[in-house]
C-alpha cells in the first residue's frame, strides 16, 4: 500500500453498541404542532359555516345548489389539506361540516325541518361525506412546479 492511498473509512470508524433509532411517527401518529391549533379551529368553524350554508342552499336550489354546495365542500376539504399538508387538514373541516349538518338535521320541537326533500338530503349527506373521505385519503400532495429540491428531502 502506497502512502498516497487512503485507508477505508470503515476500518478507522469507532464502533458503538447503541441500538438503532426508530423512525419518527408520521401522519396522524405524529405529535400535534401547537402552532397549528388555531388553524385547525378556524378550519372547523369554516367547515361548520359551509355546512350551514350548504343545508340552506341545496334545499332552495335543488339540482344546481346541490352541485354548488358539494363543490364548495370539496374546495374547503382539499384546501385544508393543502394548507396544512396533513390528512388532519381535510378531516377537521369535514368534522365541522358534519356536526353542523347533524345539528340542523334534528329539527325543532315544533316540527320545523331545515332540509327540503329526502333525496336532496341523502345526496347532500352522502356526497359531502364521500368528498371528505376522498380529500382525506389522497395519497400525497403534488409537488410545486417551482420546487428545485429533490423529492424525498
């Protein structure tokens, strides 16, 4: 071996008996970031507002109003996911939406009912829940086009 050749790094590296570290939890198992709590509360309130407006609009303008309300719900759920970058960002406004719709579904003691016809109610409830599930279970968010970084970093 000549004096210019470098010895292998593995032969000179000190050995430790430390156990390997487990990877940090991700997704819904990751610890909650306290700075995002006001954002999640705002998304829940916005979800309740969209649910309230949706109940009134889908009953008033049945075929077109229902499509408009489902599009607004999808925009809110997907926007929450993009804004936070987590599945919880889509689930929190969906929970606010669902709670508002369930409260309005109960009616009043006098027998008044907020929803119009039964088919509109069924399509509104099932469509909203389907949109929420689709937005929450998307595989991952698309990378921005102007991101110079490598994927995975």
